[in-house]
C-alpha cells in the first residue's frame, strides 16, 4: 500500500499551484455560466444534461429490448446528441458550450496533474535478470489474428536460443501439461505468445516451480501485457527480455484453483461469451441475447461476499487481478496502475431500467447501480448449482460458490528493459482532495490507491452494498 507522503518542497509547490489552477478553472466555468452568458449558460447545461440522459436511455432500450423498442432506442441515442448540437448552433450557444468545455477540461487536466505531482506513482520494483539458458516458449499461431507468423516470432525466438512449442489450432492442447513437460526437461524459463487465458495457465506452472515467466504480446487484446508496459503493436520486442531483461514480481489471481492474470467475469458478460457464435460475431451475439439476460427469461442475479461486505442481486460482477484505477477504465485501454499490491478489484453492476442507465451515465462511479471495491477474497453465490464464468475471456462453468483470491507476488515476470507501454496512470479526480491540496491541508489517499485498512475498501460508489466510499 502507498501511504500519503510528500516528495519534496518543489514538488509540493508545483502540486499546490496546479490544484489552485484547477479550482480557478472550475470557478471560471461557473463565471461563464452565471455572469458572462446569463440564461444562455443555463440552457447549455440543461440541454447537455438532457442529451446525456436521453442518449443513455436510448442505449438501454437498444441493448435490453427487441423490435420497435430497439429501433426507438437507436433513434433516441442518435437524435439526442445531434439535437443538442443543432440547438447550440440555432441559438448561437456553440461558443458558450466551447468555452465551458475548455474551462472544465483545463480544470480536470490541472487536477490530475496536481494529484500526480503530490504523490508520484511508484514504479513496480525491477531487478536485473540473468539471461535464461534453456527458455521454452509456447506459441499459439492463431492468437491475435496470426501475429506469431506475421512477426516471425518462432524464428526470432529460436535465434535467441529458445525452444518453441507451436500449438496445433486443429487439435486443442493442454498448455499447462506442455509447460510441465518443459520444466521436467530442464526449462529455466517459460513463456507464452498468446491470449490472457493461455498466459495464465502457463504462468501458474512457472509460479509453481519458481521459474521466470515471459509474456509475448501476441494476443488480440493482451491486457496483462499492456499493464506490464509491453509493446502490443510489435510483440517481437518482448523477446528482447531473453538477452537484456529485468524481473518483476507480480500477483497471480486464483478462481477455484484456476489461475487468472486479468479478470474473472460473472453474470451478463459471462453468459454472452458462452455462446458458440460469440467468437465470430461479438456485437451481433451480444445484441441477440442481451434482452433475455437483462429483462427477459434468462435474467440471472448474483450475490457476493467481498471480504466482509455483502453484495446482492448483481447483474454483472467483475473481479480483477489488482484494481483498475477507476471503473471508467474498464473499457478500451483501461489500465491497472499496479500488479503487485495484493488486492482484487471488484466491480458490481445492477441496472434494471432506462432511468438507472441514465443515472449511471450522469453520475458515473457515484451511481447507485455501480459498486466499486477492493478486497482479499470474493465469494460469488447463486441459486444455481453451477454458473457461467469468463476467466481471462475464456468461457467456463463453475460450481457455486465460486471463490476468487490472490497469490501475492507469486509470479516472476521477465520483461525487456525498454518497455514503451509504461505510462503514468491518471488518478481519479476528487475535488475535496484538490481543495485540501490547494490550501495546504493534509491530503490522504491522493495517489492511485487508497490508504490502508482492513476488509474490503470502497473505490467509488458503494451502490447500496453497505460499504462507505472514501472521501
């Protein structure tokens, strides 16, 4: 855990200045609204708010219904933002909206910079690594649309002294068994060029035998590789670790004895990925089955015990190997700032109608439909004896209760010294902290993680779960 601390007089002064600039820009937004433009500013806010609400409601009707309601949802989701823009242009409010957007954008940018300056993120400790003598790499030629062949990974790895085990796409293999055979033959490093699911299975064998593990970012998304800072656009650069690498110690997730490096999903997403057609048509499959999963006969509700906190009737639950920096980061290029803090990230979602969807769109992590926690142990229960589970994107079924835990610092990961994907995480903005920082008060928990505590720790909305969010 990170404790609140300062990092020098100069850094403190810069952070305080940035915090004051953030508050000044936020006040500037209010000035533009209340003084400079009068009623026009109020119209901008109301129109923008209604546009967000209607767009969110339209998206809900799109994904939760079929037929005429789905068509209505498409029309509303498209017409709402277009209507707002037309209103701004017709009433001459576009300049007001632009100034407000710039002021608020500047306030957020300065606030994030202030928080980052007040407590710079600590890098994951790395130690120099001795090049392996007998590395073995397992490669999936189909992963990532054929990246293994496209980047010549087999030839490059063999040129660096590695033995490559190339999987046969037509004959599913037990990659964990292949990894154990490699260890029995004297391998002193195990590695994988493939997706997160394959990475996790081989990583568990490496952790079991205390061997270093090499991640080659040849998967489609490879969240684990991204959070290690590896170059996902050129997986061949990962092989540099074989000759000039360093070692990181990171956590390894466990769900009922099965390892995971990224996430375990329960509920709606886990149901969708069970469908055989999902791999070839993700969007089409989701649209076809979501109405049944959200409001129809296929509705499934999950209960979970997150350390000492009870969650009930969740539509979806996501458990991650270390928390994402905010729930907004879970889509697209979301990042986990740490992989070695020894905690699970937990995200619970319960949205049952258009009004709750709009509330989620407007209030984000403060919405009652969203629960964000961190914990040591998560136990998921259901009225069913067995439930669908997606482990690092792989579709499985597991008997209930399903228990998720972490094995802290269990995995030795060999990475190249040059990792272009390492970035400073963007801290979530909490204005009370910005105010305290601007006026010299003691600031607790301004970094990417909260202060230490026992049991589960809220990292946003408690969503009616009984946990108290941090201030």
